[in-house]
C-alpha cells in the first residue's frame, strides 16, 4: 500500500473505533485514543522516519509543507470525508516528523447530546458578556463552545464571528450568519483578528483561545461594548481562571483589569471528560455564574473565596467539580476511583462520597 492508502486506512479505523485522536510518531505503532485510553494499532507496521514523512505529507496542501519545515510545527484542519474532519497538529520530536490528529465530527453536537446541564441553554440566550470554557486540553472545551454557538445560530438572527486556529467545527448557516476566520489564512493572529472584528458588525464573537494579555484585553472590551464573547483558557477552575486573567497584566494595569473582569464576566465552565462505567466518557463540570457576591470578591481580590460561593450557589445553576463528580458516582455513571483521578480536591470528594 502507498502512503495515501495507509493514511486512509488509519483514519477509517479512527472513525470506526470512535477515537478522539490518532498519533503518528516514529518507532511507534500508529496509536488511537479511544475513551481517553491510548491503543496502539499493532496490526499495522511500526512507523519509520520515511513512513512518518510520507503519511504526514499526504495531509499537507500546497504551501503547508513549506511552512511546516520553516516553523517546525503547523496546526491545520483536514477534511477526510463529508462527515469527518480532523484538527491536525504536526511537529518535530527528536528531529523526526510527528502528528496528532483530533477528530471533529461534521455535525455540531447539541447540548443534550453532549450530556451537558440545561443552564448552558441560558448561556445561549445571553446577548452581552464574557463566557469562558476552561479545563485541560482534550476535555471538550471546543465542543461545548460549538454547541452553544450552534444553538445561538439556530435560535436567533445574530451575526456570529469566530477567530480560530485552525477552524474545527463548520457551522450551518441558519437563522444567524456565521463568519469563521482562521488564523494564518484569514487573519495573522488572534489579537489581530479580534482588533478588526468589531468593525464587522458582530453580535456574538468566539475566540478559539485567549493566548495573551492583548487578546484578553480586546475580548473584555468587546464584551463591555455590548457583545457576547465566548473563549477558552487552559486553566483548572473558575478561581484559577480569574487569577490567570488578572496576572496576565502588569501590576499597574491590574486595578483596571479587576474592574473589567468583575463587570464583563458572566460565566465560567470548567470541564473534564471522565471514563464512564458503560464505556465512552461523560462530562463533569464546575459551573460559575456571575452574581453580586462573586463580583464583590473579584473587586476585593478575594478570588480564593469564589469556590465557597459556587458550592452554595446550586439554586443559581452553579456547582463545583466535586459536586458534579460525586453526583456521577452516586448515579452509577462513573467509578469513585475515576472521580478521584479527576478531582482537584480528593479529600473533600472522599467526604462527599
């Protein structure tokens, strides 16, 4: 088989096994991640330097290979079939070519299909403010964000503009207009895409990731000026997210940023995908919904006290990660052992169980 045929076979296997990822790395078997577990495809041949280059070259379009060799890494989207796309991350490791391919279904899953709480429907009704999806890589931030955006697109006539690197889900044009812009091909950077976005008459803005103080500041300004802004951060909890935003700025700017965060932030969702007893993975979430108590804590820089407000805010739709994990254990959906693996406070979780 040539490299094109082998690649097609590997991608078909990933689709068949409902894998989240496919890894191509020299001296290893091609490896799938299924329900969070890495599974080597040992019926295939071990990947050599030549086969890694051959397989990865099949993914590149004109000009991408050149950019990859120049920058030593490249992220892009790859369409496999009409129904399946992959977010591809190509890079060098120990001098060899390597790639990780994350599967992105063509149809954006709904909030219900993802097993997410109904309060996310309320987030889709908001017209102003900043909503952040946080958590480790590969735990559903992009998919949850896409589900909210897709609901907005189908339920109201809004102009949604996204800035992504690369574009993952392709949104259907429905009641709303969706303009998707890719870093590298449509805009030079997240910050640049955000700077120009306010001149393009948006109602809803999605920034794939807030990577620096510049993009954080622009996102908050957009949220302040009457737009709904959704974005992601690689943080573990709501309180850590607020700290990260404030600490991204020099100390002389921080009082202004604290005031902006207290005013613009409307919700933070921290997500983990936990292996389920019946197979697959289920979401466990910490949900923070902004209320007067949390606004005051942010203004007074008592960020560490946010957790206790979340814990007592169940009537407002809030919950801590441990409350979510404990409920999943009590409902027989996940094991106590897996709950502890994903908890950020295992002692508290043990007491709750």
